[in-house]
C-alpha cells in the first residue's frame, strides 16, 4: 500500500513538504497541489470534518480544487475535537478566550513546528525589523498562560526576534501592571514596541500610563476589541493611540487571526488593509448563495491555511470583509453574532 499524503501516525511525506512550503516563495501551483491533497486527507482522518462533509453530501475525491471544500465553522472548535490525530497525542492545546456565552474553543496541535514557522516567516515578511526595539507587552507570557495562542505567539517572537528581552506587564489572570508599564516606557531611550490587544492598549492609553514614545516606535495591536460593553471605532482607536503614544498610524500594526488558524494577516494602520502569507488563502463567500464574491463586494471570511496540518485547513468565520486594491478590509462581525475576541478576559 502506498503511504498516504498526510499520515497522522507518522506525519508522512506530505507533512514534510508542507513545512518546507511555508515560505514567501510558495507559488500558486504548489499551493493548489498541497492544499487539495491535505484537504482530501483531512476529510478521511478528521472525524468532525468528515461528518460535516457527509452532511453536506460533498465528495472529497470528486473535488478538483481546494476552494470547493466547505469550511469548518470556527464555532465547531467549541463543541468537538477538530483533530486529524488522536487528541491524547497533542503537545499543545490553545483555547479561545470564548464568547459572551463563555464556551472556549480548543485547537489541538500534535506539533508546533508548522505554527511557529508560519508565525516567524510572516512576521519577518510583513513587519519592519523590530529586533532593536525595546519590547513591552500587555499580553501575558506563555509561561503564565499556557493555553493562549496569543501568549505563545508573543513569547515565541520575543525569543526569536528580540532575544527574549521583553518586559511583561500583564500576568496570567490578565491583570495589567500599569506602574511597571509606565516605568518601562519612561526609562527607554530608543524605539519601543508596545504589544497588546485592542482593549488593553485602549485601557493603557485612557489610564494615563501611556507616554509619548521615541521616534521609530511601533504599536502592535492584536485585535480582539469586541467585548461586552464597549467598542471604539477604528478611526477613534487610532487617534487615541496616536495622541497618547505619539505614534503615527503608519507605525500602528494590526494582526488579523484567531486561535482556530495557525497563520495571521497583518495591516498597517494608515491603510487598514491586511495582507496574508503565500500558504494562506482568504475566500469571501456571499451570505446567501455561498458563492465566492467579486473584489469590492462584502462577504464572509473563510481561511484555507496550509499550516493547519493537524486540524482542518478550511475554517469559516462570521467576519465580514471585502477585497480592495492592496489587501483585505475587515468590516466587522456579522450582525447578531456572538461578541468574541482576545480582549474578553480583560473586561
């Protein structure tokens, strides 16, 4: 018997090819081949995804293109183990911060190699060189919040980009130390990188702890402002950060991602348009027909992420967006959808 493309027992040759493909040089043709093979394999090995496809009367072997595969709703990660391997073999389980209903989703990883390579490669591709900045984080370190993909992300980048020299101003219970935050900003004489969720950054700005930062400083907003009682419009948010930290919109970066994905998109504040790595495709679907919408038209975001090797490559959201020249503009959540986001624990 020929070995399968993606063998959960041994990871197989296909998984190794995917790890090597997480590079900016990945072409459309290679993505098409890898994506179609991975989705077909996940249709066999991922129980919940297999059930979804059967319920939709979708035949994976008849599909000729990856975009034909239905996306697994991100909400499914709250109810079932979306795994293409035995969940007891997971080396890490990241949990969402939940919704107002309080039920977290779980993303199981048999290996973090794909997640971490995707993270580091895209960060270096899209963001400026921040290795010489003083890093100050309003996000807990990974050691204090082991189930947070965001904490793992920032801790990994801190070690690989900043040499681990990060001041952590938030603990595992999401308590922010504004005195430490202010002292850390006051004593720096070079450019600073401030990292935080939208809510944490706004809270720091409104608390009086923020100070004007040196030239060249950057603010990294991980998103997740949606909460239970307030939300600042994007223009007002950028104005608040710019006015208190003295950083122009071109120095304020936003991440668009979620726990159910392994990859992220990045946007600069002066454009607001997110760009994505070559191993990730964003498809916008019409709310009624489910067909892919044309550029300039709003649609629901579906992500096809090659780095989601151990779960499911196709993940659907309730986020609305439209393609514009230069990138993807996020328009917000579908009306009446649950509020969700990384900021909920701060409220």
